[in-house]
């Protein structure tokens, strides 16, 4: 009977020691947590930058774009991204350019190879271009691709920054 009481006392002693003794983390813990926080924060900032950059290009195409005639030179379905892709070529100041763009399926079906199309591009950078819808004369942007990228990059970046803030809060709460 005394062994049972003695073993219960030992367990109680160990439990009380485990709950009352608090060991602070070493410097290696802070280095690892700091490196993770910096990496996640950096990815978050890069993601937000990419999203804002894409919005600026889209806006600049609307304001400062130049329209020329081009030709559809290829089409394909990208099974990885699930997007319909068209490749088109156009000339600017005697220099030929070619660009691949994701479009909705309805445009993919309406734009067979060798079809003449209007292409809207930036005069300062003719490699930035989009096909123009022949029925509405509006620039074709693949909304799925556009909003997917914005949501992924912008909100992914915001999420990464929140992760950093949570890590910092947890580290500071140790003390």
C-alpha cells in the first residue's frame, strides 16, 4: 500500500514540477522562427507586388494602348491550368511580335488559326499585348486568369503577412 501512495506522490511531484518549471527557448529557436517569418513575409510582399503590377498593366493597356491588326498563329488547351490559350502575332514598326494569351473557351472556339484579329499593345513595350474582341471591340482579358492571379497573389500575400504577425505574437508571448 505504501508503494501505491509513494508512486502517486512521485507522479504528483513530477506533474507539479512540469507545470511550474518554465524553460525559455534558446537562441536557435528565435533564429529559426525569425527565418521563417522573414521568408513568409518576403513571399507575401512579392505576391502583393505582382498583383498590383498586373492591375497597373491592365489599366495602362486601356489608357495608352495602340491597336494593330494581327493573326492567330496557334491554339492549345493547357491541362495544368485548365485555360484555353491562343497565340497571335503582330508587327510594330517593322518588328514582328508573338504573344500567347489565356482566353475563355468561347473566344478560343471563335478564333481559329490564321484568323485576322485586332491586337491592343503598349507602344512603350510592344511585348505587352491582348487580343481585341471582334464583336465588342473590347480588349479580351481572361477574367478567370486575372481574378485567380489577383486573389492568389494579393490575398495570399496578406495571408502570409498575417502568419508572420501570428508568429511574432506567439514569440513575444513567451516572455
